[in-house]
C-alpha cells in the first residue's frame, strides 16, 4: 500500500495501466464482434432467402385464394342460371304423364268416332 501523497508519476502510471487494460478489452471485444458478425452473415443471408420465399409463397397463396373465390362465385352464378332455365326431372315426368293422359283421351275419342256401330241402322222415313 502507498503511504504519503499521490504523485503525478503514480497517476500517469495508473492511467497507462488502465488505458492498456481498456485497450486490450476493446480490441478483444472488437474481434469477437467482427467474428460473430462474420459467423452470422451466412445465417442472415439464409434468413433473407427464406423470407423472400415465404413472401413469394404468400403471394401465390393469396392469388390461389382469389381464384377459388372467383370460381365459387362462378359456380353460384351457374347454379342460379340452371335453376332459372332448366326444369327438374320430376317436373318433366309430370308433364310427360299429363301429355300421355291427354293423348289417351284423344285416342279414345277418335276410336269412338270411327267405331262402326254393331246395331243396324234404322231406316228413316
């Protein structure tokens, strides 16, 4: 331990030692920082590449979603058109049955009109 007053030589010596320690510490920290930065550079590049691919994938997915929505709307429009312009099978069968019924009635009437009477006709007069 020191006894007596602190001299300028002591202060300068302590400053030099402290400066040397700080200089060595900063140099080690700088080297570690640059080494770590160099080691992380490929990882950053890979991360940027992956982010770019995700962005491209997100764009394609958004485009596919838009196309699906467009197809759903087109399908809904076609269903509406079909419902408005085409008839159901049951409706067609009902109309067919009605037509056949009426044709049968017409056939019976024609048969009655053309049928030859079995009883002889009475003479007039």
